[in-house]
């Protein structure tokens, strides 16, 4: 897939493996591993994660990462930006 802005161009959502799946599994800690397994098989998981990191989405599984994992990624990216 060519490079797109996952926030302004949401066409990637049409290709997401989670389409048609009950969205509650992506917002329930009990089902986090099930949700992440859907993301592992998804061809647009990287775009989904980029979307969640830029929005930012504070809840749920996005691109195979939960809230805690995304917070760590944001913190790492912010620190990397400061040192550049």
C-alpha cells in the first residue's frame, strides 16, 4: 500500500481485519489478546496504529497495541524528538 496519511485518508479502514467484528473486544481488557490476534493478521495494522498515535486514541486496542503500549511509544517518540 502506498504511503497515505492515516488520519486524513481513512480508506485503509476498508481493508481492516476488524471490520465486521464486535468492536467491544477491542475495548475490553478480558479480550485484549483476542483483539491483538486479529491485528496480527491485519495488513493495515501499521496504519491503524499510526492513526491511534496521532489522534490520539486513549482507549482500546489499535494496531495491535493497548493504551499502555501506545503511551510508551508516544513517550519514546517525544524523547527521541527532543534529542534530535
